[in-house]
C-alpha cells in the first residue's frame, strides 16, 4: 500500500510544496517541513542539494548552492530528517539525481530513506527505460518510485504511467523548473492518457506560482506541486521564512481544496 497515493487520494486535491534540504540551513528545513504540514500540505517534496541539478531553473540552483556552501550533505540531511520522523504525519518525497544515489550506493540510500521517513523518490534524470536501476531497491524497501511525464513523452505516457507508484509527476511545460506566466500545454490530454492505464494520481508541477493557477491546474489534475515560488520566499527571508511559508502553503491549499 502506498502512503503517498493514499494521502493524495484522501486529500480531495493535493498540494505538494517543494523545498531544498539545507536551505538556508538544516534546522530551518525541519521547521519548514513541520510548518508546511500544519498549513495543510498533503505531501512534501525535499530536494537533496546537488551541484548539477539539470531539471532546475536558477532559483532552485541557487538554493542548492546555498545549501552545499552551508555544509549540507546527503548524510546530514538523512540524519536531520530522522529527528522529526515521528512528528511528520504526511509523506515526504526526495527529489534527487541518479549520481547522488549511485555515489551513496542504491541499497544503502533506500535503507536510509526508510530510517528517515522518506516514502518516495523522484529522479528526473533517470530515463524510463533505466528505472530498474533504482526500482529494485525501492520495491525492497517499500519506497515509491515516482515517474515524470512531459509534453514530449507522447506515446510513452501510458507505458510510464503503468509503472508509477505514489503519483505520476506531470511536467507542465518544456524546460526547467521556475515560475511561468502561462502554461499552454494540453494537460488534460496527458492526464487522460494516464487515467486510461492507472488509478495512481496525476499531480502537475513546473511553473505554478499562485493560488489561482494552482486551482486552475487542479480542475484537471489530482494536485499541484510548487517549488520555485516557495524557494524564492526562503531566499528572501532565510531563517525567518517559517511564517511566510506557512501562510503561502495555507493559501495554496485553501485555493484548491474545493476544486471539483
């Protein structure tokens, strides 16, 4: 049974905020996770800071650099998350890259995910055809491997969706993460293809920055993921970002919770 899938299914419409682990420091990261949970987040995505995050735009790249320069490592992030494991009642998901897992050791990485309360992983630079490099270890440790589909996935969407656990991450538009003025992709057609082959939720990310935009997305999707808009607030307020992030997450969840 997937804790992530259940959380999204039970949410009505899910709000999934993203933060970079260790930005501005690990203590603030833990406070932010608990604040976002209290504000109504259904799942929280935590980025493992990495020197070459190819799916990320400048906002999250800069957050990664701040975290790395501040001394955050994968081990330190695991250790920090473990300290709040019993206080976090919603699923946590890692956004990371193949190199991070390979360097750490796939078996050890997934075991530490379990120890630290991580329920799923997203690996944006791992092609669908190579997912078994990680899926074996995910299955062994009951970790959901969450695939991404993009506007360019086309005929591969159904195949990718069939393999999904937790949720299908629907990338709203081409390019890297970041705030966008308009999302013009035909998301409904992409999500319809997902729904033909699985009951795993379809959650949209990339470019969503306002409550109105999140509500619009949730008319066709099971939830919305917001990263860059949140990371911008953290960049502005640093250690004082707890209340602004709580208010932002609450406004986003309020906007989508009654969407049909």
